[in-house]
C-alpha cells in the first residue's frame, strides 16, 4: 500500500488516542504495527517497537540493526532508529517516551508485546500508566477501507477455489488420512498464491464434533461427515472458509442437522445489516438451531472479524451490542457438534455494506455427497 494510506491510518490512531486519554502508543508484535506502518516485526528476542506520541511529534520505529534492511522507508509516517547489538533497546524506547511525553505518560502497548519487554519498560518508566493498544486500534482496524476490502475479497476468492475443488470431488477423501487431506488443502492454498497457510482443519467421523480438531492419521471412511475449515494469508490479508461434505449419503439425522446449520448460516448472513448489533447476528443464527432442538450443541460464537489477523474485532457473540458499520468484515459460521458422533459447520466471510451483507465466499452450500 502507498505511504499516504499508512499516514492516514497513523493520524486516525492519533485522533483516537486523545478521547481515550492515551499519550503514547507503543506497537510491537502483532497486526497493529503493520497496519500502521507496513512493517511486520519478527518474533525475536530482539525488540522492535514503534513509538507513537500523541500530537505532532514524529513516530519512531526502533528496530534491530540487522532487521533494518527489511524496513521500507516511509519518512511520511515514521523515522527509523536501528539499534546495535551492544545497545539496550528498552532504554532507547524509554528515552524516546520520556523526551516526548514526560515522566507520567498514559501509554497503550501492543496486546501481543512480549511480557519481558513490557515488564522492563514498566521498570524504566515507573511513572507511566499502562493499558492495551487494542483499546485504540481495534475499533479502527475493524472498519476496512476499500483497499482492505479488495484484499480480503481476493483472499476469499483463492480459498473459494480450493473449496470448489473439495466440493467437486477433486480432493480425494475416503481411504486417506485426515493429515494427508489437510496437506493437500494446504498445497492448494499455496498454489492459489497464499504466502502461508494459517490452518487446514480436516475432521472426519466423530472427530467432526471437535470444532478445532487437529488433523490426525485417522483414515477417513465411507458414510462419514468431513468438516474442512481452512484459510491462508494472501497479500497480508486472511481467508477463512468451512465446508462440511459427506463420503456417502448421510444418515437422516445427520442430513437434517446439515440443513439446520445451512439455514442458520443463511439467517446469520441476512441479519448482518448495517446498524444491527453483533449480538443480533449471533442470535439470528442461534435461534434457528435452538428452535430445532440443538441449541446446546452450538458451543461457540457465530463469528469473528478478519483482516490482517484470522481473528479480530468485531465478534458476533451474545452480549456484544456494538452495531455493524460499513467496512466490518467477519465470519458467519454456526455449527452443531454432538460429541462421539458427528458435527457440521458452514462458514463464509461476510462484509457489511450500505447495500446489505456481501458474502466474500461463494462456494456452494448444498449438501454434498462425494464418492466413498
């Protein structure tokens, strides 16, 4: 993305800091840093941290000297302060904070910053007050701009093509292990241009009742449900899709449960109108499942936001009264899980728009029976 995009994001962050009483933003590991300045810190024992004072004072990216060549210069957004192996980066950050903000600043630090650095910073800045950076950044990142919406659509399209291969029977299931199928899905995601595979859940038979099952050497048999939930990262943005398919005609109860989940997923998407609360989206999907008598078997929230991270704000969950706004992008993924027997989940990524909810995934939802 162009420097002016990051400069605008930095100004949005600064504008949000004021009403929250935050004097300085300290961004390290996690997605907040690349969202603001385009640079992703490596998870090293060497500290990388962007120091963002409120007001007009310049932002400074403190980075290990050996990592500095990876940083794309962006003087419109930040200045670079590489540190040598014999320097103390925590002291450098503390000095920058003290010089810009004085002895008693209110600081917001990355949620995923390593505790070793946060604790040292607290010792170096004993007069500071601390909070998590997501109080500033999460509401901003939850509203995607046009470039982000396009990136998410492209990532979803790549995942759709893999899902299409699954639904079309191109990915052999019966007679192979979950691990083998997971590996093939991963290879296909990479072939579609993803920089990395974030996850490739393949849960067959009774394993399908475990929402976050890790693929094993269990051989997929005939007449079983297979839940395939997978996603990757394409140009920095994530995808996430789930389809449940069957290796042979499912028994009547299981086929009925599939239709319930499909209806719940559809109702959840329909409810995702601008102004509706996240709770209402969750309730719309959950009501279908509860009315059918399976409410106790829907054991997770209906959805999560997605962007630079697989899971981020906003969350479609009971009690979240935040209203949807144009630019929110999130999953709608109801499921029914009966321990020891089977499970079903269907998931699409959806964008809230002024024209109504826009599913970014278009792979079919019809009950799909593949060759056993």
